[in-house]
C-alpha cells in the first residue's frame, strides 16, 4: 500500500482544523442553552420565607402543647373517677 502523502507530523503542522472548531462551538452553544434553561427553572422555585418557617415551627409547638395538656387532663380525669 503506497503512502498517499508523506507529511512530517509536528506541532507546526498538526492542528484541530475546522472540525475541531465546529465541535467547540457546538459545545459552547449547548452550554449556553443549558445555563439559560437552568436559570429559568430556578426562577420557578418557590422557596419558603424565614417568617413562614418560624410560623410553622410555632404552630407545631402549640399543637404539641395542646396534645400534651389533653393527655394529662385525660389522665387526671381517669384518676378522679376511682
């Protein structure tokens, strides 16, 4: 099999060429579109505010106090009947 063209390969003659440039541009374009999409999705997220979290914590504490007082009230009422 004869050699087609014998060009010596070194750093001056080997380059990525137009195909490498096109692939690089495609990767950059894909990255830009993905970042834009991610930004839009992040804007849609409704994160709870700190005031809402404190309100929920207070409501849970009140509910547990109420449940605790009901249990102790039911236990003392059972004890009085005897």
